[in-house]
């Protein structure tokens, strides 16, 4: 490990500011240094030493350059080698995301699409009773896991270096369509949309297609902030089609309604209210309609969101979390959002025995959310001031 650290120090001294801008001013030396670090990384992967592992990845990120084709050639060889350890595939993918320019990102997405296609093909075949088949299943399970983790954490980053949105959009759709991919609830596909710099009509078409895929998740419907007048108009037209000409419980209706509700679109309020009676005996749909209407109404005017956050209007943590996130999206003063969260915390602490058994989980959740959004400081709501799980007199 010491030799690789000395190597990276030498490269920094020789090349100086070349790597500071992540450009290849002295590509041969830096490529060689990066390849040596990657080789050392692969040799250490079998050793369960987290500190060594962490330091190695930091060195690689510091030394490797964006767009380094020599490094990408080596990484590509490992990613397309069927017999390597899955930990090498995983780290090769992580390093590739660090050095990706548009050409590398497009090639990397192509490799992942190939993995998904192989896995789907394998899933449709009747398994023979031999170890080779079991090994193939295990290999594809590892690869699907790698693709899933990248999709959740870094696909938007890859899209950001690409001028063409279609490769990332195609991969996103393949991930969501794949029966073997169990990441749909955690996959923020709208991050890929936000990172796309392509034509607006292309972005909107992708958003509508994804709403169709994801819309059946009524408990956690997708929301996006592609707040554009033309997009809203398209969504409203689609919403009207689902209400008047389709089964109202289909996936597209839920996705479009949830998105318009998130954007606070008053144009659909009458239709949503009209649907409450037909679905009064459907608890899932009834709750979905209630919260959709609530989200629209509390955005007019936007400061009504702050009143809701501070209130004890209902016990649903998910809606209050949404309200805090939406208040930040709308640009409401952070000091006022902070005051609303603290008012809610004070109200919870005054509740009597047995009325709210889940006080502490909610407040811990809101505290963590407020800190992550830059609305709260840790000292604003110390953990010792958060009430126990069951309030006491």
C-alpha cells in the first residue's frame, strides 16, 4: 500500500495542476499511475481491510483522469470478463463512473444494457440441473445488483456528462421493465431526467413513459418537478383521458395525478373530488385521493404548507415529509420552515399517554430530514429533547 501512495504523490508533484482540472495534460504518466493503482486495488479486494479499501479508492479518484482511454480499456476488459470476481466488476464500474466522459459513459451504458438483456434471456429459459446453470444465475445476480446500485446512486451523474439523453433513458426503462430488478421503489428515475440536457420534448416524452411504468405504486407514487406550462398541459390532457375514458385505478392515472398534485395544479381538483364517492369503499384509492387533494390545497398560497408542517392535522409522516421537501423546493424561507418543524416537535411533546405511540420515530425522522435539507441544525432539536416512543404524562 505504501508503494502505491508514494506513486500517487510523485505523479501529483510531476503533473502539478494537470489533474486539478481533471484534464489529461500528461496522460501517459497519469494513465500508468492510475492503472498501477487499479491493479493494487484488485489485489487487495480479497482482504477484509476497510481502511485499506477506503484509502485505495480515494487515491484512484485523485489520480485517474476523466476521459482516460487507457484506463477505460482496462476497466472495459474487466467488465466484459465473465470469470472475474464480482467485487472487481463492482469496483471497475465505480471507477468507470469517476473517469467517464461522454464516449465512456455511452459505452458503459451499452455494457449494462447487455448485462440486463442476458439476465432477462436467462430468466426465460428452463434451468438444466447442473452447476454451470447455477453459476450463470449467480453471475447475473451479481451484475444486476451492480447495475441496480449504480442506477440508484450514479446514473444521473453519467447522464450529466452526455449530450444525448437517449442511452441513459433506454437504460432506465430497461431497469424498470426488468422483472429481476427489485429496485423500483428506491430508484429516483427523475434524477436521470434532471441531468438530461436534451430537447424538452424528449424529456417530457420520457417522463410520461416513466409515469406509465411507475404509476401503479399508489402508496408511494412518483413525483417530479419538471414544472413547465407545456408539460402541465400535456399531463392534464392525459389525466382527463384516464378519468373519462379509462379505468380510474390504472397506473397511468395514479402517476399523472400524483405528479400534478405535487406541482399544486388546481385544474384537477374538481375531478379528484368527484372521484372520492365512487372509491369510498376502496381504502387505498380513498387515501391516495385525500392526500393528492391535500397537497394541492396546501400550496395555495404556498405558505399554507408551513401551517400544515406545524399542525397536528393528521398523523401521516409521509405527507409531512413531503410538505417539508416541497417547502424547500418552492423556496420558502428556511427560517420559517425551521420554526414550523420546531412547532410540530413542541406539539408532539405535549401529547398525553397513548394518543401518539409513534412520536419518537416521527420526530427523529423529521430531525434527520431537516438537517439534510439545511433547514435545521443539530442543536435545534437535540435527541434528548425528542420524546420517547410513547408519550408520558
